[in-house]
């Protein structure tokens, strides 16, 4: 049954506040850029009260932990809180999710955890998608994150490539081959021709190939040009065409030179 309790607004001494770890959906990077938030709070105060549950004289924060940590930096005390007295862990998680609204500030790991938590509670993929505002086609990506090897999760969390790419590679290739491919992609620059060529080749692969076999296939110059046209951002393609015109190589000649340089570095 959904929580119907109406919280009371109270000013709570910071010494009585503590983070409710199990209920917070933002567990990764919660302490980053706190100085900037602290200065904003110093200038404007806390616009949105923290959400807390009172338990035996302590107040457990389940939404607003960054505001709490930033306030501690500048010595702000007490803090405005909306206090719940009868709130289950599940309902606290739902409220925490509602406040964070599946924002960009949530890490990939936090988003995947949120999907897993709501699916366990609702048992309905449709309801999870409705609650979080995500497409049904994206749900397997978030669920697949938990099946990634630890190293692959770390690459996603560090922004080396997105979750969808990592989960797709892990599902398509054998585990060792998948990790070798992900490592190779992580060593290329984002939005570079090198990355575009490699990602395109990985996308065309059947899943039985090794990285070496994929690279061998990349040596087919005509396929490489087609891959660029199909997989690269249009703006990047225009820049590449200008470069080809300037060097008087033509698109195929430019791609060939870039491809050979990339393969020599591999």
C-alpha cells in the first residue's frame, strides 16, 4: 500500500541528522562538487527541505544528502526537514527516486539500482517505466548493468562509454572477448574517427569474433567508409569531409590513412 502520511516541516539540529544509506538512490558521486552547492546554500539558503524519517530521537535522511553534506561544510544549523514518522524502506526509496526524478546527476549504477529496486517492488516492467519515465526498450539495458564484470561497470561509471554500449557488447560476445573489446574502445578518444570505426565494426560483428578478427575486418577500406556514414555523428562526418577535401585525398583515402594509423597503434 502506498504511503499516505503527511510529513511535518521542522528545523532539525544537524547533530541529530544522519544519512539513511539503504534508502538513498544516489550512492555514487554524492559528495562531488559540494563546495559549489555549499556556496549556493550560503547565498540562497536551502530551497527544498530534506526528507527524513524520525527513529528513536534520530532523523534519517533519505532525500537531500548532498544538501546535508554541503550545509555541514559551511556550518549551517539547524536544517529544514520534512519529517515522516511511519515510513517503510520501500516507500522511502520511492520518495527518494521521486525527488531525484532519474536525473542526469544520478550515476549509471544508481539508475540501474533504481530500476532493480522498483521492479522488485512492482513486479511490472510497465509500471517501472511509467514511474521513471524511461522507454521499455531501455529497461533491459539498466537490468543488464548488474551482469557486467566489475571492470566494465567501472568504465561505464567513469564515462568511457555509455551503459547501452557496454551491455550490448557483453551480451553479444564471449566474456573475455567482450572485455578485450571494451578495453580497446576505452583507449580511443570520444567522437574520434578511430572510435567510430571500431564501434561500427563491433556493431557489424556476429559475436563470435575476437578483437583481432574484428580489426582484420576493419582493413576493408570500403566497409570502413560505409561504417562512418552509418555510425558517425553528421557533424563529425561534415568535418571529416572538409578534412578530406583540404588534403585532396577524398573520403576513402583519408579514412584509409586514419585506419592504417589506428591499426598500427593497436
